[in-house]
């Protein structure tokens, strides 16, 4: 120590004392920083493991639910429920081209034998593949519920698979068989690899017996049929410590790893996320090394420029904070001005530009959400919510000013027969066809809404009963004169209409009451033969009229 301070001049001693002072200050900074960074690194790795585990568990369970929903959809198709095997198999083959996650789709009759599958080219009347003892068949038969199996060796493909099964339930709620789709383990592996979060660590899935469902080639393990089992010591850790809290153990390669476990599929599977300890703390060690050098070499320079840098940073941050506060209050029009952007550094210019773009995007999305919430997505006209909110304002304005307000209730005649005869897809096209005619026949001040099903409501502000009757009759004639064409098939369309008017002598003091009166008139129109317009008079009765 004496040799350090042996200087012949005051300047030399001052330099030595300054160096010692800087060194001591650096130690006081480095040691606590080391401890804090170590704690933060440990916390970050724990959070990283938990986030990876939760994210991949969510995506995997969502994927499983979607596959179960696919099979349930197949089981509820009419050609499947009616045992139209040839058509069902054609549809299954087509379905498999759209849902490539499935290796095979299988139809099992209610006796427990395979009727057909998508691997073999034809339908078998008595294909003696017996699956009565399979758990998914028993669950479907006895509980009438869908089921996701553990790893099985398929009796059709003879490969290890996971099966998504759903019962076929007849209209009389009787059990008519099972539809299942098999997913091979490599597909599950590919899905999990595709949803990987981050660049370090890995995640894999095992069942409660330790059989790997993913990363089959990445784990040197004991062969078990056509699949593999995980290391027994790791399996013991999994069974004893299921939960998101990280565990410390050695992997099959002898590397110390942090691992977190999350149960899935009603506790039958576990998702395990692992990260090597060295990979986990390597960024921390690098950071400490760089930090030490920076402290030793830059402490003096950093103190000189600290105030200057703080001033340069504080002003742009305050501008960003002000913008965030505006957005928090619901004002999405605020933008950072061009002069402030050009006067800042490149990083802050990018932040300001990104903030302005984000503000525009948020404003655009808010307007879009408001539009979606008040518009029928099928017919592109307003929906019931829009009528309830905006239409009620218009009605109250008519009431307050003492002016007339009329309501027209419209219902498509025999719409159920259209659905039953041609299907709901054609029914949707008929709804769109009628809504376009309604929109073309009303005035700009009128509001046409899809009220529900095949019923529409037209609110006509500042309009008397007679004026609304003329509008309604014009609409009825236009609909009757413009049938819907489904290919070469002509589908005649007629509508029934009920018209009611608000007046100071009437008992309709609210918009729902006015709609109710128009519904009563509509009911009379349908009772009297349909394809007609009925007004509701002030005495509370719907009556026939003529122009």
C-alpha cells in the first residue's frame, strides 16, 4: 500500500488518493450491485420459467380444446349422426385436408367396432377392429362425453398417438357411436416447438407415467415400445414438486437445470420447462463483468455528465408521460408536435413517432370496436344495441318536441321453411337480401335495424302513422317484387309489417313500448294471412287499412 502513495509531488499524491477514492467508491457500488443483480437475475429466471410455462400451457391447452371441438363438430354432422358412411367418409377425407394436425379420423359404430377411417380407402361393413375396451369408447358410451386419451398404440396405424374422441348422440339422446381423431406424438412435438417462447431453455410434455409426448429425439432415454420414458430421477422430482416454482436438479446429460412443472389434461399430463443454470446466469455474469469495467473506467466521467444527461432525458420523458396521461383520460387525439420530435435525439424521435402511430392505431381501433358493437355483421345494418342506445335518444327528442315518431316492425314470412328447406346458409343470404331492400326503401332520417332472427325494426322520427304506412307498403311491395335466387332456384319472399305511432294521447311513452305496439300490429298481420301491413290505432287495436 505504501508504494502506491509514495509520490514526490502533491499532484502525484492527489492522483493516488483520487485513484484510491475512485476504487473504494467503485467497490461500494460494485458489491451491492452484484448482490442486487444476482437477486434480480434469479427473480427474472423464475419469472421467465413461469411465463414460458404458463404461455405454452395456455397455447397447448387451447390447441387441445380446438382439436376436441373439431371432433365434436364432426360427431354432430347430420351425415354422421344418420350413419351415411360413404358421405361421412368423403367429408372426413376433406376435413383431414383442412385440419392437418390429425393423422387419422375414425368412425366407430355403437357396438364398438371401427366402421371406417381415413387411412384405408373404403368403408367396411364389418371391419373387426374392436375398441370396446378402450377408455375413450367407455367414456363416450357411458357418460356421453368427449375424452382426450393418454398415449395409445393405434389399432389402425399401429403408431403411438393421442386420441381426441367425441360421442355420436342421436336426436333422441341415444348413443350411436364414436368419432375420434388421432394425433401422433411428432405433431404434438412440432406444435410445441412452434410455440416456443424465448431463445434459451426448452419445454416438453410427459404423461403421469413419465412417457415423453414431445422432444422424443432430444432426450437420451429408455426405449418403451415406439415412444420413450423420461429419466426416473427427473420423474421423481416432477411427482413430488408439481407447480410453477423452479426446481434445481440434473438433467440426463448431467447439466444442472432449473425446471418448472404445470399439470394439464386433468392431471394426466405434465408440461415441464427447463433452462440450464449456466445459460440462466451467463447474461448476469457478463453484465457484472461489464459493469465492473464501466465503474472503474467511467465513474469520473459519468458524474460530470450526470446532470446534463438527466436534463436531456427528462424533457422527452415528460412529453411521453403527458401523452400517456391524455390517452389514459380517453383523449386519443393527442400527438407530440413535430418541433419537439425534430429537436430530440434519434432514439426519442423513434419513440415519439411510435407513440403518435400508436395513438392513431388506438383511436382507429376504438372507433372500429364501437362500430362492430352496433352493427350486425351478417347484414351490415345496425343491430338491436344501436336501436336501444341511439334510437332511444331520437325517440326522446320527438317526445320532448311534441313531434310524431313511428315504428315499423318487419318479419319475413315462413322464414323457418327457408332454413329447413335450403339450409341456414341460404337463410342468411335471404336475411341479407331483405335487409338491402329495407335499406334502399327508407329515408336518410330513418333507422333500420336487425332486431333479432328474421325480425327488423325501422324507426321513423318526425313521421306520422300514415306516412309510415306508405313507407311500409312500399317496402312490402319491393320485397314481394324481388324474390331471392339461389342459383337457378327462385325463392319467393314476402314480409308482414306492423306500424305504430307515438302521440301524446297514446300509451307508448318509451321506445320499448312503441316497439311492443308495432309488434302487436305485426302479430295481427301474420294472423290475418301474412304479406300485409297492419297499423296500430290509438284505441289499442290493429286494423286493416287501404290507401
